[in-house]
């Protein structure tokens, strides 16, 4: 949850909304929450579980339809946006 908030603070085009699943059962059911953390991207893509920062950012970018460079390097895919 805090990583999603940090992303939203770092980039104005990202918005993070954190919901307590037990307090909003209808919303949890709507998004199929079965475990937490449950991250939903653009009301479509989703993943469950705590991920290392690099993997979290890559999953968010992929869920948003932004290609992630799978280039070589320690720690997995690059999450740098080309420009």
C-alpha cells in the first residue's frame, strides 16, 4: 500500500486509492479480493501479494499497458520509462 502511495506522489499521472477490504465488502467483492494486498490497475489488471519494489513497479506498468524492458541486469526487468 505505501509503495502505491509513493508512486502516486512521485508521478502526477498516477492516483492511488487504498481501501480497507473488511470495511467495504461490496467493493471487495466487485474486485474479487481474496487476499491482501490486492492491487487493481485501471479497474482491470490486478495482482495479489506484496512484491519487491522493482517487481511492483513492473507489474503496475504492465497492468497500465506500458511496455517494460526485460533487458539484462540484476534484479529483473527495467522499470525505467524511455523517452
